[in-house]
C-alpha cells in the first residue's frame, strides 16, 4: 500500500513539472498537500534516480522534470 502511495506521488510530481517546469519545493508541497521537509527528501531521491533535475536559484532549489533519452534498439 505504501509503495502505491509513493508511486502515485512520483506520478503527480512528474505531471506538475511537465505542466509547469521549474517549481520550488514550497510550491510543489502546497500543490501536493505534503510536508515540505518530506518532499525535499523525496525529490532528492528522485534526483538521485534521474527522474528530476534541480537548479539552485538564489536560496531556492527549483525542480525540473528530467528528459529521459529513448534507448535505441540494437
């Protein structure tokens, strides 16, 4: 059950960043209705896995959806 919740959260984050790329944690947390500290850690994990990119703009970290390369079949 917990895995489904996290998968749904990852999907929703991806959708939000596709709609409006370059959002800070505070804005994403408000839109998702989750704790900002929790979301910052979750976004860090998604960044480590290559799902999102982060850019520091002033004091804020701004998140973008990582564009995945399509694998070329052999």
